[in-house]
C-alpha cells in the first residue's frame, strides 16, 4: 500500500501503520524522568492534564515536574483488597536506572514529597528504591481504540503469567499498539502480541533487548534510539547493559554521530542521517495526518 493513499474512514491506526510498513524503531516516547500515579477514575483523552484530582494536587504535580522535566502517567490495576494509591518516580538511564515507590493513604501525602530531591538521588529517599520488575501496558482507549483493543489482550496474558503489570495512559504512538514500558529499565516496546509474551519474558529474564519489537530506550532521543538499533544489528550484542550512550554530535545538516561505549571502555560511533519524513494517519478513524521523522544509516557508496 502506498503511504500517499488514504485509509477507509473507520480504519484502525495499527492496521494502517502495518500496511505502509512503518517501523517501530526510534518511536519511543522520550523522557528521563517519569511520574506514575495510580488513578482509577475513568481516564479522559488527555488524562494527565484533564482529570478530577484535587486542584492542589494538580498544581503540585505541575510545580514539582517542571524543574526536572518530569513526564506524568496515570496507572491502575485491579484493586483486590489493597487500599491506598501507588506513586512511582522513575529515573531512566542506560546504566543505573532508579525507581522509587511510595504507597499513599491519600493523594495529600504527595505534598510531603520533594520530587526534585528524589530525582537528584538524595539519601533521605533511599528506602523507597525498588528494583522490582514491572510492566506498564497502554490501555488508554479514550486516546485511541487500538490501545484498549490490543493493550487489553496483552494485559490479560501478562497477568495470567504472574507478572506485575499496570495499565497506563498514552505511551505515544498508539499506531504501534499494544505498547509496553518496562520498569526499572525504561525499555519501550511496540507491536507485542499476546503470543509474544513467552519470548518477551525470556528476554527480560536474560536482560537482553528484543530488537524487532524495541521502540527504543525512554532515556534516549529518537536519533539515539535508532543509533543503538544499528549498533546492535552490527555487533549482534543484545544484553541491555552492553552499551552506554556517551554523546551525540550534529556533524552536518541532518547527520549525527552518536557515540557509545562498552563497559570495557571500547568506543563505537554510529552515523545516522535524516531520511524522507513519513506522512501517516496516526489515530484510528481520524483523517488528520501527521508527518513523522525517519532516520537511516548513510549509504557507503553514496
């Protein structure tokens, strides 16, 4: 199918993205600091900014998020007999991600926290650190029906496998649903079918990335996500901690050199250049188009 053609009016965005062959690599929602707040009221389309939290809590979240460029997500899971609310602060990095969990009796207890101090790693919050593996799956149907349709199926299989899994609001790129984010590592995956769960869990157990499904690391900008993908293709080294991003340099218009380093100190430089942007229809049933950037490795013969 040509990317210049149009879908049917009642199309699913996941079907359209598959039909035009859009790749998932380089599409992870960027953010080094994430705030994950349990909120079980119905999620509106723009839930983190349009919700019924008490106004002082909303103002506090905005005020505390700004200095650290924090990204707010809502999460939820079946309540069971659990009372109170969970709140996570995730500081993602390619080496040494930190996740803090706070269990609240009420949202008012948030006001006692100093989010910039937590992000800075101050010792007073060390007791809240957790390295527990958890999955966040986008089920935000008010944002796009594909997230509810495909995300719901993935959630059920993950829950049946005994994993710690949360529903979450929009993870960006619902055309790649179902979407999943891992804690504590901040790896973002797309197009994970329920049948993929055993292989996903094997990768998680072995602490390897799954290149065919990996959108990218949340702590990387898109060009760095793509560069890591090319590096792993070239070296066939897939352990999560094999490489650490050192720096990115714009060497020419639309051309970047991205530096990585191994634990042994060996340096790798990956050159990435801008490709022709892609025009797509990113939301189900909407004829509003979006231009998304694309990247490639330079052709050595060019």
